[in-house]
C-alpha cells in the first residue's frame, strides 16, 4: 500500500497577516500536485479565513487546535463545525505545547479527534515522549498508551480519516532531531498499535508523520525510511522556500 506523503507546516504563534498572505502567494503556484504530495499549512486561527480564500489548487489549510464540543459557553474557543464552515481541512490535535501549556490531555485529544472526523476535518494527532522517557527506554510504552487513548471509541472507518504525528518533545524546537532510525522505529510501533486496534489494512493506510526539528537538510533521510510518511514542521515551515524544499523532498518518497 502506497501512502501519499504529507508535509504539514505548523506556524505556531508566528507571522503577521501580511506575512501569512505573502507566504501563501509565494507557495501556491510552486507546490507539487496534491495527488503526489499533500501540502498543508496549519496557521493561527485568525489567519485561517484569509488563507483558505487564497489557497491554491494544491495547498490545504489547517488549524492548530479546536474545541471538542459542537457549541457552547466556551469563551475564546472554536469548534470543528466553525472551522469546517470556513473551508479548513486539517487540524493539529494534542500538540505537546498544548499538552504542556494549555491542559490538553489524552482524553480531550480523543474527544477532539472524534469531533474533527465527524466534521470531515482531518485531525493530525500528535503524540511523543519527553526526554526522561526516551532515556529510560520506555518510549514505546508511553506512545502506545497515547495512541490507545486517542483512538478510544474511534471506528476503523474513522481511524482511516486521521493522520498521526510522532513528535518527541525533546526534538521540538531544539535543533536535536531524532535519528531516522529512532523516529522510524517508534513510528513502526505506532503502526503496530493501530494494527492491533484496527487490523493490518487500516494500519497500513494511516499516514504517520515525524515532527521535531525537521529541516531542509535532514528531511530526505527521515523520509527515506520505511514508515515515515511525511513531516509536521515548525521552524522550517515559516519560510516559503524552506517549506517548498521540504515538500519537494517528499516527491521522492
Ligand atoms: P519544530 O516544531 O519543527 O520547530 O521542531 C515541530 C512542531 O512543533 O510541530
């Protein structure tokens, strides 16, 4: 089974409106055909409407977070339905920065995953271990639990509509990338968990990205592995040329 590669930029809390628009104009005509590689920009919520309006044929726009409820008295929050109504196609869920600073838990990740899929938005479900866990040699146990909890009560049919991002916390924004072997090994373990939950065919189709200090220099080696299907990229996604280099590297996958 050939999984279509996916490169998703996570802009985090960077850029002004003008920067965001300049970026989208710069990459629109340049990114490869979306049938060959999916190019996604996950932007701050306030830019989403403008970016969706201007996205080219081959670029898709994602949010960086959402609430799991359909609606309600949740000041400051945005629902999956609201994102959908603006044409947003992806949403990052459970990023470690949200887990660390904003109280995201495995339980809310699970609820958000279900809410996103119900609105036909592709969730990019983030999991990953802190440095102590990597050093203690218990990464697989921790990541396995994160995946099992994220996919609780999720049907096989819905699991197929999700993307996983393995992002070791020690590699995010640090310049210390996991080696291709380390990343691939953990991603194979994630695929095993999905196989246990949903069987071989589903596990074989779900895209699993690597994230954590991916850049134009290390992307090819990461993508040359058996199970890494793309990347979730912070810092190196901010510059249009850097983003384009990453996306083009995925053409060789
Ligand atoms: P980084 O961020 O590429 O800047 O390490 C990755 C992420 O947080 O998704």
